[in-house]
């Protein structure tokens, strides 16, 4: 990048800007994979076909008729595009929206904004997927660029704010971010009024902007619900609190040494977030130094909210790109600048480095390496993602399986589009209008045995006759006790592929489907949808031939990786290893496949080989699951000194680390390190508070209390240990906890109570 003259430097910057936009298009042009796009399209379909706004739920049978406030026209826009060009059209909308957001944020190309734009692309691409949130990302960037330009130049098309807010309020509830942004602008001007040198100009700008700001706020009332749309914001905030404990877009980032190490995995596009976070803090410090306190607050606030909720990373990226350019000093390349040659060399080196980074990330995206290595649902290009239960839904529709249908949360959105309105869904990603009780019931049913009493009651209550569940190895299979579903007495599997299973309830009226489609999961072969020989993953893992394109390779890889996971859960170990072998020959950079192989080997007693696979996975990428499984294996061998650091790494990387800290505390107790154990249990309790409402955590508090009791007893403080042991026995009594309580009482000299606790322990043993 020659910067020996101003003309050459400008040409170089514009070339870098063109590269940034090209990278944005590549990153944004991805297969449709979002959980919510289905119900958004279904809502748009309802509006277009019925010519009316749905004011109550019309997509489910558990909340049908419940009042529902959601901006409807975003779905209508997407549905019209879908009707014209299918999912490919939606992919192109996402790609072009990503380019538009990056172009708006970078604005006048400079090395700083282009470099930050390269770092911002992955976060922006994630939030410009074809869903209503795309509009919030786009309009937020536009509004921020307008108000920043107005403050900088004194001139901008502020009249655009009103039409932007008019559209925004009718396409996505994220219009509240626009209102907050306008409030931040007013705060900036009011802050400038406190400084004599800025007062006159700030007053002039604020007076000129006031009518346009008022018009923008009034525009938000032009929607089907008027001022009532603001009630939906409070409901969405309440839902966000509920979803915050669930891994997903509302979950928090973990600021730990292990997670921060991701900033140095430069080939991973997602590392850019950590650098944007760093630049945001630096820019905030510069803003404070320059007495631009509101800009600093905006940067720090965006940094905080992006850490608290993953879904706001794109807004942080936009704010950092736009605002940093206003508060950080601009390096001059004019002929009179001192040490011009050395400074030009450094800037040219930085420009080349960021250009190379963008080129590498774009190449990895086009080849699908970036998606496969990170276990993402999307692929480069257009169309529908691999993870949707597309063929299972077609099977249900083609064979007119009986309703009602029970579905998992993630698949619900797609099913409202593919099977609705004939088959309404149980619950989906809208969250609202479903009360938390319905969402909790859905999660509990999904993770329970289909022969359990809770399933029998729910099936009778709702009239459910068909189940469809996602078996995708990420976001699906880990939440389904597949063995129990496949061996159920009350339900019969009738369809199985690499991403989904369908079951029909055993009832006389369903006999014709049961006779015609019943399958045995223990022997059923999952057939490739792309024509590879079935023997490829069943008879020694013979490789079916290398695909000719990156897209074909990615599709085959996903099939074999998912099939291997299903076979493993079903206990078909050799089939799992054969499929995993083919997957690894297609792509060897996914840390998940060595984990799967390690689990199969460990289940067959080959612990040394399993440990090698877990460590191989960690060499590919350090993940929570690989560290946890390695730690658990080491614990099984009583290699506690090696297990504890592995479990610490796992806990630092986990999105929901409560269980990891609990296990770590138990290991520390086994190593007779009670002080460290108590610290681990403290962390477990801290994170437990975010997930106690979810199924599977009913006895968690009892486990933490038991661990604390054992730790305090190891410290020879029975007085502090006894209350925890008592709590454990009250919450979830078992033999070990009564024995612990007896030991605590005995150490305190409470002989009679100790004897009573021992008797209870003996009774539990007999049971």
C-alpha cells in the first residue's frame, strides 16, 4: 500500500474500502439458518393472504387467540421476497443488508474505519440474517451515522429520521434502540452546553434538530397498535430475563482468561468481537480525555450490553466503527507532517495487515471452513441451512400424520411455515405470546421419557398424536433422550434422518400409520439425501468419493457428522465410528468430531485412546466440552491433579458453567482442598440462579449444599457444615447426604441426632 503521496494514499484507502465491502457481501451471503425466520414468514403469509394484521396468536395451539403485539410488516416484506425467489432471495437480502450496514458505518473511508469495519463484519453479518432484527441493525447504523454527521458538520438529512422510525416501528420491536439513540444525541448536545467553547454551536444544532427529533418520536405512534406498541417492549424485556439463562442470543459473554484468549485466534472471524471491545474501551478513554462524556458513555454502555447479551454485538460493532472515528485522533499524511516516511510505513503495514485478514476470512468463508470449524448452521451461498427438519416436515405432510404435533422450541419457527396452518405448533421462538409455563413445559417434555406420567398428561390434555424433534448435533440432540424415545411403549418412531425424528402415539386410531411406517432405531440405516452409497457408513466406512465443490463437501460433512452423533447416542458404536471417519476425511478442522470419537472409545473402555482424541480436539480449538470430557475422564482415573485444571478451563469457557463449577468443587473436595472447593461452589451457586427455572436443575441446590457441607467438614468446622448438610437432606435426601449429616452431628457431639441421621441413611439404602 503506497502512501508516498496523498493521491496514492486515497487510492489505497478506497481499495481497502472496496475489499471491506466485498468481505461484507461474502460474510452476509449465507444460507438461511435462523430459528425465527419460519414464524416470521408464516406471520407475513397470514398478513398477505388475510389482508389483516394478526393481533392474536394464529400459529400455535397452546396460545391460540392470546393477544400478541409484534410489528408485522417485516414478516410481510420477507414473505413477498420468499414467494418471489424462495430462500435464495432471503439469503441475498441478508448479504446486501450486511454490505449496506458496513458501508454506512465506515462512511468516509479512512484506515481506522476500514480496519474497524473488517473486524465488525462477522458481528454485523450475524445480525443481518433474514429476520426482523435485520431492520434494527440497518436502521440503527443509519440513524447513528446521521446524528454523528450532524454533530460533526452541522449539516445532515435529519428529515430522514421520521420515515426511518415510521418503517422501523412497523417491522421490528428494536425501534426502541432508535429512540435510545436519539436520546443519546440530545444528551450529547446538553453535555456540550456545559462547556463555554461548545455552547453556542450545540444550542444552534439542538434547536435545528428539535422538530425532526419530535417528528421521529411521533412517527413511532403510526403503527397498528398506536401507543400500545410500547407495552410490547416491556413484555420483550421480561422475556429476555427468562431467556438470559438459556444458551443462545440472550446469553452473556464470559469475560475470563480462557474466553479472552479467543482474541488471538485471528483466523477465527469471531475473534474480531474481542478487538472491537478493546477498541471501544480505548475510544471511550479518548472521549473522556476530550471531555465528550456522553460519547464515552455510549461506547461503554454498548460494550456492557454486548457482554450481557450476545445479540447486541452488532450494535457495539456499529457504534465502535462510527464513534471511534470521531473521538480518536486522526493521523495526518500531509507533506508537512513530521516523520512522514516512518508514519506512512506504519500505516501502510497496518493497511496491508487488515487487508490480508479480510482476504483470509473471506476465503475461509467461501470455502465454508469458517462455518465448519465453528460448528455454525450456515454455509456460504444461498438457500436453506442443513439443520432444518425439512424432510421430516415433508413426511408428516405427505402422509397426513395425525395432530396435534409436539415440537421442540428451535424447530417450531420452521414448522409454522412448512406445516402451518394445517398443523399449528406447540411453541416457537416468538417467546411471546407463550407464557413461561408453556415454554418450561415444552423443555420438560422434550427432555423427559415419552412413557413418563408428565408426557401422558400432556398428550391427553392437548390431544397430541405426533412428535417431531430436532436431532441436529448442535441445538437438538443434546436435549433429547433419544434411546428412550426409540424404545418407548407409548410412542413409535416412524421417521428418522440425520437431523430429526418423528414419532406417532400408539393408539387404535393411529394404527394405519404405525403399521406402515414403524422403524427400529437399533437397526435403521440413515440414508444420505445426496445419493452416496449406504455402505459408505455401514460397512467399514468406505469413502464415497470426494465432492467436487466446497458446498457439496460441507453438505456431506454435516450429514456424516450428524449421523455419527445419532448412532453414538443409540449405542451403535461401530456405525458411529464409520460415519465419523468419513466426516473427518471431508473436513478435519471441527473439534466436535474428535470429541465424539473420544466418547465412543471411552464407552468401550479405551480410555488412553479417548484421552488422545480429547486432546486432539483441544489442539484444534479449546472448547468447554473438550475440557470437560477430558476432566471427567481424568477424574474416573483418579488423576485429580490433572483433572482440576481441565475442569477450570471448561468452567471458564462454558456459557452456563454452574454444573462445571459444581463438578470442580466435588473434585477439589476429593483432593482435600476444601478452600478451593468452597470457591467453586460459590461460583456454582452464582450461575445456578440464572438457570434454576429450567428442567434438570431441581436438585442442583442440594448438590451444592452437600459439597459445601463436605468442604466445611474437611476444614474441621462441623458447626458450619451441619446447616448445609441439613439443607441437602431437605431438598433431595439420599443415603450419602444423611450419612454426611450424621458425621456433622457426631463431630458436634450431637449423638442422638447423629444416630437418627444414620438410621435415615440406612433406610435410604434399603429403598
